[in-house]
């Protein structure tokens, strides 16, 4: 799978005359949104004194949106999904492909200090720790 649009906020904090690497976080957006949308939400709402101390890497989920996005009209497309699920949330599709895609992102863009996730991205962020043993 190819990594779709990748946007990154990379800054270096000065400490005297030397440069210090900032903690890098892989940022996973919500269901039927995008990395650009999560980036805008963070940079429009978080204080600069916080985001200036982080290296935030935003990526799009691997699958194009397969339905109506709840952010249509507020944010421009394209929209993406990390995986799909049925109405009762018991059957998931493309979850393994999603995990492979995130692994690819981590290898190509890491190392990462941690994950930052919103909505569906938060589900993945929380679940990855438990899946590491596999």
C-alpha cells in the first residue's frame, strides 16, 4: 500500500547553541476525515507553546471514504477510513491491511515517541499496544 498524502509539522527546539530533536508522534485522524483535517483541528485549537514542542506527523488512512462524511461542508475532501465495520460493530473489514499500513508509516517516518489518535484513530492508537505481542 502506498502512503497517501503526508503532512508533517517539524520544528526543532533551541537549547543554547545546540538543536534538540522534538518528540515525534504519529497522528491518526478520525473516521471519514483526513490527516489535513486533524492537523488543522490541532493547530487551530492547541496552544503554540504545546505544538511547538512536538514533531507531529499526519497521515491519511489507507482507504477512501465509503460513505458520507460527517465533516462535509466543514472541511474539504478527500476523506479516508482506517477500516470498515458493520452496523453492530461486530464485523470489521480491512483491519489487518490498516495495521500493515500503519506499520509501513512507522518504518518510513519513525521512530515515534508515541501515537496521537482521534475517534477511529484513537481506537487504533489504543489497540496497537495490545497487538504488539502478535
